[in-house]
């Protein structure tokens, strides 16, 4: 079995048995995929508790990265080959699916590409080394303007590199530009324009995903990021807290 859901932001309570009773029939060969903003933030006691808690679930948790992950910490995790693609093991059955990879999951070909541009940083990204850091932070806080702090609440790696995008193209080309499912955090520019009704601007990543959408054949495309549960069309599905089963 395979299920898919949207952003967790470090809150995994939707995976308890009361909210997700289907897990009673699942084993470690069954998967739950999180479409970004998984909540990989720190090596704190709380984080370790929740990773151990997820490890104790009967299923295997898979996740693509979003724009709210600690990429400095993620960069310390060893990269291995798993089911045909690159992956990072946070726990034996809590696994980060990396960008531009094609995996064979129980006979289904799945393409993954995490990341997204943060939209809630009207006040910009602050540097703690800036002599005026405290004053800038206080002013933005008083004016209720959102901001981020570099390497603390924001990382440039939220957006992909050219190498990651090219690796995605090559891996899709190697399978004839045809997969069963696509899992991302944000979505293609055209889909985003409909989802956000003009609220969100296209960027290098959404344009890249638009390119892939035009070239790749797929059954379903699942994404998170926009904090809603919505069928965009017959093939593309936005998810937030809903957990849906892939047939």
C-alpha cells in the first residue's frame, strides 16, 4: 500500500492510529509519502523523539524536502542508493527522497523533486553577523513584517541548483519521460497560477516543473506547499493534512 499527504511542519499527529487507522493493515514495505515541509529542523531532543516515534509506526515514511527544512543539518546525512535513486536515512524507515530521482516503489515508478521558494519573507533574510541585526529584527517584529534568519530559519538550498535540475532531466530521460507518480513540494507554474489565483509568482523551480509537466507522462502528480486539499485537475492533486491512498 502507498499513501500520500502534505506538509507536516514537524507535527506528525496525523499518523497516530486514531487519525490514520489504515496503518493497522500496513507493514514496513508499505509507504506514506510527505510532499515537503516535513519538519527536519534540528537535532533537538524533541526532533529525535518524533523521528523515533515515526520509526515505530508500522509503515515506512518517505518525504521530499520543502522550504522549511534545515539544509545545513540535512547536508550531514549520508547519501545512499535506495530503490533506484539517491536517498538519506534519518531512521531506517524515515527516508528523505532527494531531488530529481526516480524510484521503484512496489513496482511503481515515482519521480521526486523537493524545494520551493519561501513566500512569507516580506522583511527579507537577516544575517546574525550584521551589526544592525537586533535593530532590524526589532523593527520588523514591531511592524508585524515576516522575515527569516540565514542558516537558522532560512536556507538558500530551498531552491534547487542547476545540477539538481539537470539530474532530474537525465533520470526522466533514462525512463523515457514516463513515470507513474510525481511527488513535489511546490507545483508547475501553470498549476500554481490556478491554485493561488495570482497570489504566487512563478520562479525558476515552478518554471522547471512546468517544463517537466509538458514533457513527462504520468498518472498523478501530488504536491503540498499551498496549505490546501484540492484536485487541480484529473492528474494534479494539492494536499495538506489529508492522507490519500494511491490505488
